[in-house]
């Protein structure tokens, strides 16, 4: 008698284990089809049956084979999220709001850190797409040509966050960095500052804010604007070093320092205090991000606020709308920004 070859997914064996959906069904007193339905669409199963199935899963330690399930349903229930830094609270708080909504709709996040390197982002996009996510969240709107080709060919929803463009890959949620730089320059000039310098991290969005600030401040004041630029991300220590460099280069008294992040601004405040300089008397400081500590520094930090919770929620809802194929979904979502004036400027 010939034995029948077992087809991939027969019994829907658990990933890395010996327990199958059929085993769970026998323990719970239901069919394998009911077990499958309970895992993929629990709302379609009665509460009593669902509880028996969950009890059987808890007893056996069963883990569904997500790969087989994704191949069968064309849905992985995974959302890929690529951010420059997983430790930066700016991105972490946005992801927290984003993931809360996605988790509530049955999706899990796959997260990768890309830095500010387009090649590293392209490699991460390739790796994530090979896992067949249902959608991608990307940071920024500028990607390599190879990354854009992969994203367009994937045919899945893509939301780009922290920036806006009239030509997103799919949809974008963010704000205009150029407008933020212009607003900071106009704020500084209206507050009476006629000389300014910048401290900027190696992030193309930060560079755009700086360039817009410099151009507008020059228009308003007629003066030049010195700058200290870093290739890396912002740190408190780099902020301290930036003020040392600016003072060595003859930064005038009463100058305003426009920083690309609150971390730089915090470092400048620390170095100013260490040197006996008064803020905003000897120098004034504006940060970016309005992180939780900004209001509690001494002096409290003036900063540009972007509501990260709103950004994360809007991004999540934009993807959910894409999944529902709603016709009324806008491609560009501008969440705006706000200058929060405190004692530092």
C-alpha cells in the first residue's frame, strides 16, 4: 500500500512543534476548520467555543504556523516599521501610538533600525518584504531608487511618516520641515534676535529645517548665520561641544542658537551653565521635538512641538483605511507643528 505524501500545511502543524490544529480541535471538541477560524477571525466563533480552543492552546503550548497561514490567506497580520533609531523617544512615542491601534486590530509590528543611511534602509526593506508584511511604515519621504522599486512592486499599503510630499509612494503623515525652519526664523526675529547660529545633526530632514531657517533669517536680519554640523545623531555631549566650537569661532553675545533637536539644545544649556553664561541673556536656545524633559530644564526650553501621538494614530488609521479600500482616503496628512515658547528664548 502506497503512503500518501503529506502536503505542506496538512493539519497546520505548529511552527517548530509537533502539535497541530487537528490536535487542538480534538482537545477542544471542535473541527480543525473551527480552530483555524478562531485563530484568523475570532469574532466569528462563539465565546464558549473560543474559550475551549484557547484553553487547548494554553495546555499544549501550540504556536500557529504563521508562514503557512499567510500563504493560505495572503495575510501575514504583520506590519513592518522602519525608523532611524529605536532608542530615540521621538520615534518610540510615535510607534507606541501607532502600534496600540494596529494591535487592537490584530496586527503585530516587525521593527528595524535604519539610522539615516539609504542603503541600510534599502536592505531592511528587502528583508522585511521577504517576510510578506501586510503594510510598511517608513520614516521620511526620501528613499533610494532600489527601495522605491521594491515598494511599488510589492503592491501593499505604505505610509511614510515625519514628512509630507505631494507624491508619496502611497500615503504620508507628517509636516513640512521647511515650514518649521521658516517659522523658527520668523519667531526668532519677532522676539528681537538679530544674530543666529545653527547646530544640526546628520539627518536630511534636520538639514532641510536648518536651510529654511538660515534662508529666512538672512532675509529678515540681513546677517550671516554660522553653523555647526554633525554627521551623527544628536546627543547631549555633542551639544556641549557645539557651544564650545561656536564660542571659539566668535559667536556674538545675545545670539540665538537654533538646534535640530532638544538633545543638542540640552547640551548647550549645560555647557552655558558650566561657563557661567546666562540664557537667554548671553545666548538664547530653540530646540526641536519638545521632548518630555524640555519643560523641566533650567531654563525651560523653547522648542518646536510635533504631536507624536497624533502622528502615530493618523498613520495607523491611514493604513487601516487602505486595508478597507476606502475611496475617501487622502494621500497626504499634514499634522502640523507648534512653537512652544519657554524661558530659553
